[in-house]
C-alpha cells in the first residue's frame, strides 16, 4: 500500500485493482464490492452486470477517472 498522502476528495482505494476486477469479474460486480458498494454489487451479481452493459459503463468510468467509492470519493490513484 502506498504511503503517499491522499488528496482531498480522492478515494484511498486503488484504481488498478478496481479496473482489473471490473474487466475480469465485472459481470459479477466484484469491483463494486471492492469499493464498498455492496447493494449495487448484489444487483450486478443478480443481473450479470446488466447483461454486460452496466459492466461496460463502469469500466469506462473507471478508465476515465470518474468512478466513485461508497463515500463518494473518486478513485484516481493507479498505484
């Protein structure tokens, strides 16, 4: 884990694991569980990631740096 200070409004969760989880296990909502969004993670699990559309949307949001964790903080740190 990085010891660098986290900027205000930035999530302490790392972006790289979230992107990899979304890419490989996105239809199961694993990346949502990773950032603490349990409710939407369960919904993704039940709907298989909105038949893939929700997963694709989340992957795009992660890559462009607009995805937020359960506290509304943006995931911006890759490492």
